[in-house]
C-alpha cells in the first residue's frame, strides 16, 4: 500500500517541478517564436481563400510532405520538358505552404522566365509570364508583409516585361497594353473618379439605394444580378447599351467606375487609390506599361515592410523602374485609345523630379552609396537635360542645367551653354564612332523626328530634327577633309526615312507624315531623279 | 475447376457487397467527372487534354490499386479470422485453389471497373474535344503531339568510358614523353579521379558546337517498314553556351540530313550513295522545344534502320551552341494511333492491378487483416519512395554526390531490385505526351514486375497458406 | 436394439479402420514458441467403419481440438493420426468426409439454395447433380420453403439445419458432427437422431460430439470420454452403461397380487434383493413427438422449419424402400394397442380435412415454438388458441384411453 502511493507522489512532485521550470522557459520561447515568425499569422486576413485555411488545419504535418512531393514532381517534369502540369502543381504548393514565400517566388519566377522561354509562340510565352504574375499576386495576398514576394512580382514586371531582353517583349507589352486599355476604357483614365467610386458591392448599394433611379434601372435590366452584369461588362468592355441609355450620365459613370475598378482588382490585384498615391509620389505614370506596375508593387511593399534590410531592394527597384520610365515610360499610339502593334515608347519626363529626389535621398542617407550614386546621378541629370531639351521642354532643361552647374559641378557644364552642352553630348559619340555608327545615330534621330510627327508631337519632332541637323553639320565639318564615303544630303536622308515609315506604318501615322513633309518629299523625288547619275558617280569616286 | 469457379463467383459477390468497395466505386466515378473542372491546365486546349488524361487515369489507377489491396486482404484474411474457411478447407479443394480463386475474383472485379472507367474517360474526352472550339493551329498541335502515339528514338550515345580512357591514356603517354611529373601513373586513386574528371568533361561538352562547326548524331533501331505516309519528326532544343536558360536569343543554323539512295552502277548492280542534304539557314529560337518534319523522303533517310542527322552552327553572335543531353535531338515516328496507345496504357494499368492484388493476396494469406493491409501499404510506399530516391539523386557513378545522397541512391537502387514501385504501372505521362507505349515495353514490364518479383511473393504466400494451421487463429479461441 | 449392437460388435474388429490415433498429442504454443497448453495429451483410440462414436467431455477437455486434428485444421505435435489410412490433410480423403462445425459459418447474403450449391460445387459436382441434391437436402432438413431466403435471416435452428445439409452433400462415408443437436427443437433433434441411425444402417461412420448426453446415449455405439486431454473412458455404450448387477423387466400393468408374487420370486432368487415397482416413463421427447405428429395429422402448418420427414433420396441409396420403411417405423409413435384403436377412430373422422389443413397446422405449431419470425402474428394468435383447444382435447382423449385400459381390454 505504502509503496504504491509513494511512487504516485514522487511522480506528482516531479511533474510539478517540471511545470514550474517551464515558466522560465516559456517567455523566452514565446519571444523567439514571435521574432522568427514561426507561427502562422491568423488567417483572418481578407483575401485568403477558405480552402487554404482548411488545408493547413486539416492536413496538419502532412502538408509539408505533400508539398515536397509535389515540388519534386514539378521539378522532375520540368526537367523532361513537360510543363502542362506546372500551373496546377504550383497552385497546390502555394495553397499547402502559403507562408513559404521563397518557394512562391521561385515558382513565379520559374514560370515567367524558364517555362515561357521554352515556348515558341509569343501567345504561349505571354500566357506563362502571366501565370507567373498571377501566382505572385496570390502569394502577395497571403504574405502581405513579406518583402520577397513584392520584389519578385515587381521584378517580373520590370525586367521580363519592361526590359528589351526577351525576343517577345514587344508582344508582351502590346498584349498587356491591349488588355489594360480594354479594361481602362481609355489611355489615361480618371483615377480620381475611380478612387471615389464605390469599392464594394455594399458601398454601391449604399450609393444607389433601392429607390434610386439607377438601381431601379438595374433591377429592370436584369433583376439586380450584379455578378452577371459584371460578366457582361467584362465581355463588352463597358456597360450594356440598353442599361446605359436608362441611366443618367453621372450614375452611368459611377457604375462604370465601380465595375472597372472591380475588374482591375480581380485581374491585376491593383487599387485605384494606390495608383493615385503612386502618381502623386512619382509623377504621372503611363499605366499601360509594366514599369508602372513594378513601381506600384514596390511602393505597396514599402508600406508593408520596415527596416532598411527589408526595404532596400524595394527602393532600388523603384529607382530602376523610375529610370526606365524616364527613358521609355510613355506609350504613343497611332490612334489614341487604341493599342496597335505600332506603338512607340518615348521618355516620360514627368518622373524626373521624383527620380532626382530619390537619388538625393539615397546619397544623403547611405554613406556607402554616396559616391557611386553620385556618378549615377550625374549621368541621370545629363540624360534628363538632353531628353528634356529634345522633347521641347527647354525651360525644365535649363533648370536642371543650373543644378548640374552649381551642385554637381560637372566640368563641361561650367563652360558651355545649354545648346552647346547638348550638342557636345552627341558629338562625343561622333568623334569616337565610325561611319556606320554615325549614320545609324543620325538615322535614329531623323527617324524619331519623323515618327514623332506621325504620332502627333510636332514640337518634339522639330527639336529632334534640329538636333539631327546640327549633328550632321558637325560631322560634315569634322570629316570634310577626309576622302571617304560621305553621308547623303540631309534632306535626302530625311525623305528616305519618311518614305520608309509611310510604307510600313499604319495610315494614321503615314498620313500625318505625308501631310507635314509633302514639300520635302516632292523635292527629294525631284532631286533623286536628277542626281540619280551623279549620286552613283560620287559613290564610285568615294571608293 | 467447378470449385475454382464457385470460389471466384463467391468472391465477386462478396466484394460487391462490401461498403468500402461501393464507396471507392462512387469516388472513382466522381473523380472522372469532377476532375476536369477542378484542375488548372496551362491555358491551351493541348495542356488541358494532357492534364485531364494524366490526372483522371492516374486517379483511377490509384483508387483501383487501393481498392484491390483492401479487398484482397479483406477477402482472404477475414475468412481465416472468422473461421469461415473451416467449412471450405474440409472439402476436397486444395488450399492453393482457394487462394487462387479469391485472387481471381478480386482481379475480375477490378478489371471490370478499370474497363468501365477507361471507357468513361475516353468517352468524356471525345465529347469534350468535339465540343471545344480551338483554332486550326491548336487542333493541329493537339493531333500531332498528344492524340497520337509516337515512338521516341534517341541518338546513339558515344561510349564515354572508352573515350575517357583513351584520353587518359593519351595524357599519360604525353606526360611520359615530355618527362613531366607522372603522378597520374602513381596510384589508382588519382587515376580514377582523373578518369572521372575527363569523363564528366566529355559528357558536358559533348553537345557543344562552335561557330562554323557541325555535329552529327546517329540513330539506330528505326523501323524498317516505313512508308512515305509516315511522317518523321525531329525534336530538338538548342541552348546558348552551357546554361539552361539565358536571355532569349535567336540563333542561326541549319540541319543536315543524310540521304542514302541506290544508283545503278557500271556493273549492272546497285551502289549505295550517301549524300548530305541541308535545310535552308534559319533563325532558331533557343531554349524552346522545336519540332520539324524531316524534309527528305523516308526511303532515303532511313536506311537499314539507321539514320544520320547533323547541325551546322552559323551563328556569329554567340560563342557556342549547346545540345543538352536528354533534350534532343530525337526522332519521333508515329507508330500507332491514340486509341491504340490508350488501350496499351490501360493494359499496363491492368498488369498493375494484377500485381498489386497478387501481393495483397499473398500477404493476407499469412497475416491478419490489419497487418496485411499495413504490410501491403508499406511495400507500395517503399517502392514509390525508392523510385523517387533513384530518380532525384544524380547518378553516383558520373558525378560526386554527398554521403547522404550516395546512401539514399544505393538504398533506393537496392529496393528497386527487390520491390516493384507502383510508378511503373502509371504510364499516363507517356500517353499524355503522345509517346508510344510499345509492346516490348509492356512485355518487359510484365516479365520484370509481375513474373520476376510479384509471383515469387505470391507463391511463398500460397505455400504458407497451404501449410498453416488454420484453426489456430479462430476468434472463438 | 441391443441385439443389433451385439452383432455389430462381433464383427467390429474385422471391419476396416477409419480413424486411428496413436499417442496423439497437441500442444499449443504461444508467440515465443513456448508451450502454453497441452490440449490433447497422448490419447489412443480407433474408429472402425460403421460405428457411431460419441466424443464426450466437459469444456476444455480437448474434444474440439481432436476433431480439428481429424480434419486437418490443426496438426498434431506428437503421435500419429490417420484418417482412412492417410494423413488428415490429404485432399482426396475429404471427398469421403462430411463435417458439421459447432458454429455454422455461412455467407449471410447467399440464399439457402445458393449456400448448398456453393458447397456442392466444391466437390466438383455437375450442375444438374448439384441442383438435384440441394433440392433433396433442403426438403430433408425442412427448409424447402426458405429456399430463396438469404441465410442471414435464418434462426439458429435453421442455420444449423443448413449446416447439417452441407455436411451431407457428398454422401460422405465418414461424418463428423460437432454438437449436431444444439439449437434444434425437439423435432429437429429427433430427425437428426433418426438420420444418424439411418446412416449407421447404411454403414457410415459417424463421430458425434455433444453435451446433450441423452442424444448421445440414443444413437451411439461407443463413447469416448475425454478429460484434461486424456481419455478417461472408451468403450461400447452397452458395456459402459449397463448395470449388469440388476435386471429390468417391462410388463403390462399388473394387479397387486401378481406384483406380490413376483416380489416373492425375487426375494427367493436373490438374498436381500429389493424390487422396486414403478410405471415406466416414456421419454419427454417421445411424448412431444406424439403430440406434434397428432397436430400434423390435423394439418397445421409451420412457417419456420418443418420437420420434413423424408430423407433425401440419394442418401437412402440402394435400399431405398427398405430404409423408408425402417425410418417410418422408427418415427412412428410407439403406441399401445388401446391407443391404436382410438387413433383409428380419429383418423377416420379427420381424413376428409387432412390434406388441406395439414400445412396450416404445421406452420402454426412451429410458431408455438417461436422458431421463426412470424409476420402473421394476428393469425397466429388465433391459430394458437385453436391449437390449444385441440391439444387439450387430444390430451383429454389420451388421458381417457390411458386411465381406462382395462375397460377396453376386458
């Protein structure tokens, strides 16, 4: 009897001792758990689909094993070149391990880069890039505070779609612009109007209560089935005609904005409020282009992260995208509000200020970055000045030139005027380049000038042409003594380029060029007819 | 014979009455119809067909395997455990016949189910295909690449061992000649390491072609009875330099096909003349899988079951073009239709069911129900994992793997020699890719898995069944 | 009966041996192969052709173990056991053996006919033969009406009958019956015993294991008593049970003075011999069977198992008619002359309605025994009352006849 109870009490005492000791350890463990984010955050966040919450609870420890098996399978299939299962497998892996952002980043990158590249047709490639983006968007929803996913998503936009390294990049840009144009309804939507329109169905119903004429019209149209109406909206790119006729213009526009922003959110996971914020922070961006989205996501990422370590890559991404936007962040279309494969990307001068500010912030905050960034900033300023100059913003160019003189104290800027400076920038290339390079550059300038005429920007066209003329003259002066093949006459170059454009570009562009350069073209034809023989002689002599 | 048939019939009836069996049947049918709506394809009709085939048949196969294990174990074990078997073995029936009868019953039921499921899947697929709208291109791709059965022919791989050995010998001889340090000769260890290094280098650089250079591949074992209607495809993937994926490029080059034709010669007989015919130079997209049709007549191209294909690198911008091993070039010849291939895939699955049931019956003949099921499940799991281990760890002989990798590989290898992995019977990957499941392949699978590895287990189980004291396990005690 | 036994005993040693056990031992081992229990400990016995042997013993004495060893379900750990001269595991031998296990294991979803058909097919019989035998067997055990009902719905007694039927499908030369009468109603018991007797007549060998000693007593020639794995008694019934020190004389009812005279003779013949006088008892079973047969004659039906009565033809073999006659005589109630007379009168009276009502009565009677589920409960209550009335009438008549025999005689 006694023995039995003795054992029991000994065990009891031991248990109590252990429990007591645990108190000291518990706090430390809890701190570690919080610090390393070992426990999943609650799934009360909106946007997390119930299936994910369910699977993480129900499968328990097995989801890790299952995810591993699926991962191995995906890798194996990819090795063999069988991609058709990849979308489904990636989806499952993300649902099983929603917090494993590195895996999601890899899978998104994999689809957008590796798999897309293995397809021949541009449609297929675009599809895979889009899948990568969609996966990352889902990952962002599940990991709103993780910088890695924002980075990857932004990178796909900036590097894959934005840059020119992929052979199909023009196709990507065109398709993306097309899809977005259809969604927006026009090239530059009224973001303010979008931002104030109702964001959810409840808000819409509040705006249009049951007795509101707009709501009554909707009821009459299809008994208030908003989902179906949304489907029709997506199909047509706008409100159905019958319904639109019944609504007052202001109500129609509110409804229109409601559907469009819902559509944007669904397909691209983007909010008009944030777009406005981005526009305000960085300048008016062209939201048909991928760089804008890269900036968007990096910006959202900055909001959700803290600390230098997490934010640095995002800041850099914004800077790179801003520079890219500066260089070619505005889309010119032959016909406004209609995307065609003959789109032209020209510099977006609206972001210059934001970019400058960013450079300055980096230079002042990070001591290690100061000198390398200073050099970058100087180059950027020079580029900005030249661009502004040739795109008919001479005043702005002049202001920047002042800054270049006084703050950066660039050597050339201290002695030259703005005009000289710009020409000098071009001439550097001329001095070092050979004939072929110069010809290319000149043709480039002339082409840009003509094309700008085609796209309707005559001032910029004139500025480009003026610069081209000066470069041409400068070259002629420097090499007139040499007995080498010379450039054809300037007007001939111009006419030739214009004619080439007219032949290959759609009528809207061609017509504008033709109208503008009618005279020149006729003259050139005449000259060509006359100088047909002499031109050949010249060439023969030159050789 | 009558006794055998009676036991088969009884097993079938008993099986159909089992609740679990009915549940699995419903699951089977549901999965066929619901799967297509829950799976995400890659967006193309081709991808959707592929994923449908892969997953629906895969799911069917998996469920049928589980079901047959469950049923076989249940049938064989429960009779012994409830002493029902006493009534049977006191009759003039051999115990082996009893076991065989139960096995046959279970197998018959599952083969019937397999047939039903196969027909349903096929019908469903046909229906969806006929009602789907696709572009001409998409339909052509589907027909050429998925709804077909093309045999894949790989080029003859050079004997890297011999080449490496030759190179090693050459280096040693040259070192001797120049009076250099002959450490290579000194011990086997360094020689072996050097050999492996050379071999690795050879393998990796095998597919590299420099600008202006060309590389030829030999194909052997091609069918000799090709007509001009049979189309031969050449599938290849080119990479720039050695890296898998680079920024996209177009490179220039062209393919060269060796043509052999006979010409009457002076002696009144015929001589065989070889000629090389080149396709025009073109831009080829790197890293993308390309398929072109062989432009010359089959009778010229394939001679005595052999063919030769070469590639000439005419690209000035890149340094080397690379044909990764395992990515081509391959010759694909359509040797059967999709329906035939589909039937073959089902046949392989049937062999799988036969094997799995064999295992389960044998195990259940010796052990109680829960242990029998556990044992069968453990067997299948080990087989599956062994397969993964072997396929995911690089070949130990060619490359150096770390210690755990080596161990895992060796273990997996050993297990695969003893155990049948279930993956062997799931050939839906081939089916979905339009690859031929050849009869020799099926025959080999049958011999290797069913006869060589499962049958001994069954015979052992049957022997134990015959010799055990059945009354020992009676629950009455 | 005694005479019959004596004659068989004479030639017993000459008849071939069916079962021979020499030093038979069975030790059960546990998982670690250590001996756990010695179920059968060095027993020797023989069973010759044509004998009906009863295997008796309390629970755990090794009866079932011995039986299982005979059937090859267990293997002896020591000693030698042969059946028909060969090992018990010989498959060909099984054609001659029939086995009725203690608990019948049937496939619940098969009908009665299908069950028998299945077991028949294990013998490799042709379809026609199987159908023929199954039908006959079902008739024999009184389950012809339940031919197409799933066996899972059967009562224990009915299941037992099926078990018995399957034991005899192959017309075995050697039958092993483990508790054959358990779960059966007295009519069933009687039939089983009749069957065993018939089989003995046909020269079959039967081993019967039972706890119901009265049943064993009636049918067996020899008994083997087991206890603790050893044989405690082995010999013919007569030899073992006969109390040779006393005699029993059965005479018709004697007047008191005659009895006194007999008592005198006894006292003279045997010193201190005491004579006790009492009315002989018929067995309860006989009485019961009488009643039922009465009731049958009045054409009552039972819905549960009926006592079929007719032995399956193929079992009766060559001596068909003889056997039938024998069986009839065995099953007929043993009547006193007075009763015979009375019965004749009753028969005459009831002959007209005999056939039609017979079935109905049988049914209802079985309900009385509560052997089968009775959906027609209302009907049965009525019928029950009817039966009771008739029974009391019959009782009364019987009583009349019994109490006044002398009147009739004289």
